[in-house]
């Protein structure tokens, strides 16, 4: 490992650890609460505590047993068990996860381009204020970002194997497993499986080997999600691969009073769980959201535009993050990211694997949140791989030498 990379990772860790300590102090001594973003964080912490104590994986009354994917609560359960429920310890653990994100940004940049791109991108992610600050918030985004980055790195290695005429058996399985682990943290990531599988088949010169690799990716995903799916069948009587919160989440973004922001008051007012099972409730809200979109196509399109704006907003949407200095800091780092990413997009527009691994995630989540609510928070994990393309774009702008390892003259993008 290069000494410069070690220095970058040390800076990333120190910055995040410092923010973790500062945030915990503020919460305890100034704001008198446990979490910065209380709703989701409190739910994750309660589920993590239940796992750590060996209690049933359920929350609220009536009990909701398939509300959240178990990935992040399991992570929190380990921190809670080790530290006897210390919020600070959990934040410091997430600081390590955020630092590892910088490491795998380097790994991805190195594989797609070269060490120079990887180092600069890792350094950028190490000091970007919103990445560092959000790393230690007790939410799932940073853990998901790490799993996604490893996933993209493995996918890049697999691409190179397939292009060389190999099957990449272990890499295919590992890629599927990582998609599964990412899905256990953020359920919408499951759709990355068919996208990657189709891509692998298309780029394989020997189609049978492409089909085998794609099948192994799907198999890796299947095996990873199988225990959770079986457990869900045992508690609900239905084969639920992800969670039973997609219906209310979809309705949150598509209903008569929807604004594009999250407002779950309808859930408390309806009290459907007093007369429906968790599965029935999920199906009900999903059907209502689809029906609303069918009956009000103009409003559904308008809401999609609003949600897209919130997803790509230059600064955080939530009221508690409207500090002018915070806005300036976020804009100062996000604007160059977008500008140089667009340059990189043009420069490497014919490089399918580069676009898939860097632009792909942010485009993917941008499309998903045309339906669900929009927020800058859901964009953050996808900015990590995008930073690789931004750095390559920056270098290309200044006519410095950067060459993707597997780029050919026929599809160089020049």
C-alpha cells in the first residue's frame, strides 16, 4: 500500500473520529437528544439493541417484524454488544467504515484508471465535509456505501476477467454475495443484479462463459438473501425477499398530499396495522400509490420532477441543515464534483464499464427516487464512485496522462 494512501486514510480517520466526538458532545450537552436524525436512527438503534440482547427482531406495537433490512441493525448490534450501548463507540466504528470507503474509492480508481486517479479520489473523499460528517451519523448510508464500493470494485475485476475470456467463478460469486450484503442494508440495491448480469453477458466474447458468470452472480445473491427470506416466511407466511416498508415509502412519494419530502403522518392517522397484517398493509399502500399515479399522471410527473430536484439539490433539504456555512461547504465540494464528472463523462463516454461503475450508481438511485421521496441523503453513497470519474475528468481537462487499464483504441472515447 502506497505511503501516500496510508496518509490519506489516516487523515480520513482522524477527521471522522473528531467529528464523531464533537457530534456526540453536542448531542449530549447542547441538544439533549441521542440522534441527529432521530426517526430512522432511533429505529435502527432499537433493532440493533434487540439483536444484541437476543430479543425478537421486531419494533413498535403492533409489532412490525419486516420493517427494516437487518444489515445495519446487525452492524449496530456488534457495536452495542462490545461497548455496552455506547453511542460514541458506534460513531467511531462508523468513522472506520467511512475511512474504508476512501480505501475502496482508491481501489476502484486504480482498477478503472490508475493509481494517480485512485489516490486523488481517495483524498477528495477523505476531506469532503458532508462525507466525513455523515459518516458518523447513526444511519445506514455509510455502511451501504462501503459495500457498494467493494461491489463495484469486484465487478470491475470480473469485467477484466470476462474480457480476457475467463469465467471468473469466484469473482462472480463474490460479486453476487456483495450485492446481497448491500441489499441487506439498502433493499433497492437488489436491482443491480440484473443490470450487472446483463452487462456481463453483453461484453463476454464467449457468451456461454458470460451466462455462467451472470448465473453465479445471481446465485451469490440468492444464497446471501436466503436466510432473511426464510425468516420472513416464518414470521409472516409470505416469501419476502427484502422488507415490508416499500409500500408506505412509495405512497409517501405518491399520494394526494405528497410534496416530494417525507411526511409519514398518514401512516399514524390510518392505523392500518390495527386491522391488517404487515404484509397486507404494505400491499395496500403500494396499490394506493400506483392507483394515484394512474389517476393523476400530471401530478405524478410533477412530483417526480420535485423529487429529482431534492435528490440533486446543492445543499441538504432538511430544516436542521440550513446553516449558511454548511450550505457553502456542501456547494464548494459538490459543484466541482459535478462539473468534472461531466467532463469525465464526455471524455470516457464510450467506455461502458467506466460509466457503469462510476455514473451507474448515481443514475440508478436518481431514477429510483423519481418514485420514492427525494433527498440529498440518498445520493451520498453514489457520490463516492462518481468522484473517481470526476478526478479522471479533472486530469483529462489539464491534459495530464491518465489511461484506463483496459481501454482500447477502438473505444477510447477520444
